[in-house]
C-alpha cells in the first residue's frame, strides 16, 4: 500500500513588487501569526503559511523588507510562528515550528536582515514544536508545543540568549498535584519576570517562575486561570492579562490578580497581541482572516468600568493589513471537497481569456482599496468586521454577474472537483486539478459553509436541470441549514434547488454540522451533527422534497454516544464509520444505526491506530482514509479497523504535501483530496495498492 503526495490546488499569491512598496494592493497574507516591534519602531510579522517574515514601517503604510523562503536552510523557514525582539540587541527571535528550531535574526537601521544562528534542533535538545517565546534576564523560554514527555505532557525549554540549552520545565509545581502542560502555545511575562503560559490543551493560562514554581492568582488561589473557552495565546500588557479566545470572538482581560475585568469583543479568532509604542494601540493578528490589525483601545478603562461587573468594550480599528484573498485561483479557508476529476487534459473555457481575467482581478483589487479608503479610521471592531465582510460579499455578487454576462462556464460539468471556499463565501470548482485552476462556480454563500457532498438522485427530480450532473449538498456550520444545489449550464453557476435543517436540537434541526456523505446503499444524506453529538440521516423523495429519516447518538464516551462527531464514511454494504473526534476513536454502525464495533485510542503516532482529534474519514477501494488532525497524518485502515499505511508531515512546504490544519478529506478513484484551511490549499495524494511508503516527516 502507499499514499504519495502529487500536487496541490490553490494559488499562492505571495509575490511582492520591488521594496519598499505600498501595503495596499500588494500584500496577500496567508495565516499570519506572530508580530513584534524592533528598536527602530518597525513592525515585524510572521506570514506563516508563506514561510516569510515581512517588515512594515511604524505607520503600517509600506512593506520595508521581506526575509526568508521555504526550506530547511539557514536563511529559510517552514512555518515561522512567533516573533520576539531582544530587549537590547538588534535581534529578533523566530520560532521556526516545522523545522523544530529557533532563529536569531540580526537587523540594522537599513533593515538588512540575516539569520545568524539557528538552535534547538540539536539531538540533546530536540525541540518538537517551538511556539511561544519569552525573554528575561538573559534567558529565552520556548513553549515546546508538541514535545511528548511522560503521559504525553509538553514542556517549556530554557536557553541562554545566544541559544545554549539550559534546562526544561516539564511540570508546574502548584497545589496538591503538579500541573502538566499540554500543547502550550503563547507565552508572556509580567514586570516581575513571571511566565504566563497559554496551556491550550487544557484551556488554561498558567503562571510560574523560570524554574517551574507556580505563582497563585489572588482571585482563585490557584496558579492557573480556568473556565476559558480556549487559550489561544496570552499577553501581559500594562499590568493586565489579555487572553484571545477565552471568550468566543473576543479577547478576555484580567487584572494581574486574575480577576476578570471584561472583554474586547468584535473579533473572529485573534491570536498574538503586541503593544505598540503608543500605549493605547495594540497590534493583533487574525490568522483565519489573513490580516494584521492595528487597534485603538484604552486598557485602563477596564479597571475604571469593571467594578462589580464584567465590562464589555469594542476596540477601534485604525488600520488593517492584508488584501482580500479573492484573486483568481486563490482560496480563503477552504474546508471540504466533493466530486472528482477524470479528464486531466480538459481545460476550462475561462482560461481562453487570461487578459480579461487579469484585468478583472486588477479592477476588483482597486475596488477593495477604494472600500478600505472610504472606511473611517477608528471604526469599532465589530463594525469593521461587518463592513469588511459586506464589501467582500458585494464583490462576490459582482463577480457572479460578470461570469454570467461573459458566459463563463464549464463545458463539461459532469466530472468536476467541487470545493468549499468558506472565507470567500463561495464554492469553487476545477476540471484539471492544476495549482491555479480553482474557479468560482456559485452564487455567494452564507457565512459558515463547511461540509460538502456530491449527490446523484436515482431518478430525475422535478425541476432538475441535468440528471447527469451531480447535485451538490452543502452544510452551514453557523445556521444549521443544509442546501441542495444544482449546476445550471445555461449561466454556468450552481443555483439553489432545496434546503432543510435549521439551527437547534430538535430531531429535524442541526447544530454545527460538519462532514456530509451519501450512503451508497440507500442514497441517503448522512450528516455529522457535531453540536448535537449525533448523526442525522435525510432522504430526498421522488418529488425533490427532503425528509428526516432519523438521528442516532448523544453526548458521551460509551458506545452509542459521541463527543463532537465530525465526519462519516459509508460503504456499499451499509456500514457507517464515524470520526468520534473528542473521544479519539472511530465508531462503526450498521445499516440499522446500531453500534457494531470501534477502533483507535488517544495518542501520538503516525504509523498506528492512535488518534488525536480524528477530523475526517472517507471510503474508497475497500479502505478507510482518516485525517488525524494533531498527528498531521492521513491514515489508511481496512474495513475491520486494521492499520495499513500512512502519510504524515507537519509544515507549510507546498512541494511536500505537508499539513497544518487539515479539514474534511475526500477520496475518489484512488486520489485523496485534503483541504488545509490554514495553508489555503488542497493537497492531492495518490493511493497506490502496489507499494508501501515510509512515513514522511518534517
């Protein structure tokens, strides 16, 4: 057996003109994470999925420098993640997470940048996932996110300022039992030199000294803050603790004693927060929105307003860096795939008019710049988010009508690859699988589109345009609505046919639906109703009306129960395989929705049946293909649950099929399509029964 990486779909769009250059219209970011200021006031940004560092002027008007390329060399990166400026020297520390090392970058006033030392990947240190960084009194602390110690615990690794390994912190001393670290991401430090660790795996923020001794918070007597929804990061700024993700779509703010002061609302999924030289300005990265944002906010106002209550405020957006990821061939948060390409030599009609396509792309880029220029500075963050989404929505409608007017359509829509481009509110399609081949093919979709499946009715339905062209089922994570679409070749667009579902917990409703598949034995539509911890089965009757067949499952860890089921695969003999994500297992049910068996258990590993958040599953050629999220692996099993083979690789190198945040995979005719919503591309692999591949790593 063997899985071999072949290619990817998704235009990169990282090219910059001669520097320095204006930011507007030239900077397309790809999941940026880390930021910092240098000693000259310049803003540094880790454009993570593009494997480069960008340097902007202090006003965020121009790109002054870029550094790095994809690779393992001394001046290269594979997912530069966090940035930290040395307090006195012209050094920037960079956590190069997939290369499992730290860089020291030296810079001067002219922004001549060079990596002068790399460390941490030596055998005696062996960093596994260097993430957050902190510096105090000549020592550098690194959050080693994917280190696997006793019981799977992570660690903090301490180095000298020049990169000499000193020691590790494997657990935090505090309370009756030691506190373990699991997937620590962000690090920060207060004025007394105490470390604050975003202990993401346990949704806590831990406080300790540089030798692992916990420092309790006065508010709860514990050396950690809990009750958080997530702990994506932590920043201690102006004697306040800022935790992105502790509350959904917000940044929670605590005082130094651990008392909740309130929250900054109006974000999507913020990560790193950096204090600007102006104390009322914060730099905030929004990786999923592919943007770096400058916000105006008065942190002291929380202490003044929050006496006896939790103060809620909106920051004001001064500036946003990052062009719309809507250029031809680009994706923005691609989540799922359906269908399959059988004619590799077939070309899309639109490709005959590259001059028109490029001209239109330029016009929409100019329009985007105009929209940004018209937005007043200091707009509340929630309003900025809404206006930005609305302007993108308007552009999608304009692009749709231009495609219709130009008769821009696929000549043979029967064998297409259909892709959910969620961040651009649209579906795209490809007929040849080339890197830049994705083309919009739907009316603008509601925010939250996620899962997709190709559905072919057994008999023509009333009002069906072409029975030979598969209909497309699309689920919406936010609304719980599932839409059935059909391709109208007269206008070259997918148009609505019918819909069902809706947000809620009643049997006919859905909550946070993810994976969708078609049961080949019954032609029913199966949906992973993740928020309700169950599987939902629907059927389209001969009149084209959707009806609920039934649901099964509930929250729990016993057989017959699920914890956030995320995807389903169905075999011709009626068996159903479910990724029971937070139970780290695969559950198997028969055609009567009765539990039959299960396989897998929690644990690290790419070449076994261990799982850490198995996210997606599909069936093809008598085998099961599973995307194991934390292990960054595609694992192949037979139908009895026996491990067969795997492909693994964590990183952002487009030439190696590496993965960061893979979502819902799809297998068709021995080709494995795995969209990565953080890398904004779809990796294409080939499954070959005749050979077995060694595990790919790094």
